[in-house]
C-alpha cells in the first residue's frame, strides 16, 4: 500500500511540475500566453513522457515482451470490442446520474479538436497511464491486499480521481475496474493499452464529428427514447460477450494463475 501511494504521489507531482515548467517556458519565450491547444498538447506530452521515463528507469513498471510473445491476438480483439461496446452504456449510465461539473471540458475540447492531440491522447497517454496505474500502482496494491478485487477497486478509484474532472470520473471508474481486471488476469498492461487506446480514439472521433460532443443520447437519436434504449441494448450485446470471451481467454504469459506475489511487472 505504501508503494502504491508513493507511485501515485510521484506521478501526480510529475504531472503538475512538468506542466508548470512547460507553461512557464512557453510564456517566457513568448510562444504562448493563455492556455492554447498547442501549449496544452505540449505540456501533456512532456508530462507523460517524463512520467513514463521515470517509472521505467526506476523499474517501478518493467517492460517485457513475454506477453506479446504468447500471441494473445484473440484477447486483444475482444479488448477492442469491449471498449467499443462500453461507450454507449457508460454514457447512458452517466446521464442517469446527477449532473457533475465539467471543469476541464474546454481544455479537453481544445486538445481533442487538434489533430496533434490524438498522438498524445490516443497513443501516448494510454501507454503511460497503463504503465503507471496498472503496471505500478495496481501491482503494488495486489501485493498488499489478500483480495484482488479490493486492490482493483482501489486502483480504479484512484484512476478516476486523478483525472481531476468530476464529469469524467464515473466512466473512468468503470474503465478502471475493467482495466484492473485485465491486468490481474494477464500480468500485463498490453490488454489494457489496447482497451484504453480504443476508448480514447473513440473520444477523439466523437469530438470531431459531433457539433457538441456533450450532447445527450436522446438528442442524438432525435428524441426517440426507444432508439436510445435499443442502442444501449445493442452495445451490451457487444460488451457482455466480449467480457465473457476475455474471462475465458485471458491468462498469464507463463500459463500460470494470477499471482499477487509476483510484483516484477512487465508488459
């Protein structure tokens, strides 16, 4: 538990510190004053790269080719489908909850509507966040809790809170549970990276094809409540079989059972 807390504090400190330094440099050099898409993208990229480098150099999240060598193509396929199937049900569920403040909505919109934003949000962030939250924090929690679901739930809660935006937290919490389960079953961040990549890619696409990315489902379906429910059910017909298939197929690269004692990490 202590290690997980240290990892979390280091990650958050790097995010804040590197972002502040980048913004200061850009302001002093006259490149940017107020936050812009370019400054936000550069600061997010820099903080993610530095965090990933620190966790790799410190060997808090180790990289290995063992899982990829096991050729888990079926698992990755169902991870992709699970991520696709989660979008509408998660959105529908969030709309049923009390409205939460979207404190970072304008910043995310600037990033996601910029073509370079995809390289950071769609490609870099999924790898770094999985390395940190599953490969380091969850790994430490699994070693500290006897019941793995407690460790997974705690890591998912931390994952949601670190996003810092209440409007994102319900979806991040649900995703964090699934991502934690994937790591527990495989001992690898690769399935999580695949799921995370698709999730963020869908967000990027929606931000660029919808006039208002925050428009409710009922508006998208022209006020037809039955169409909304049909879309939720259709998505569940993708999500639930995907989870079932993952439950059958996911295993560690060495073929063994999930082991909380193994905290060496690895991809």
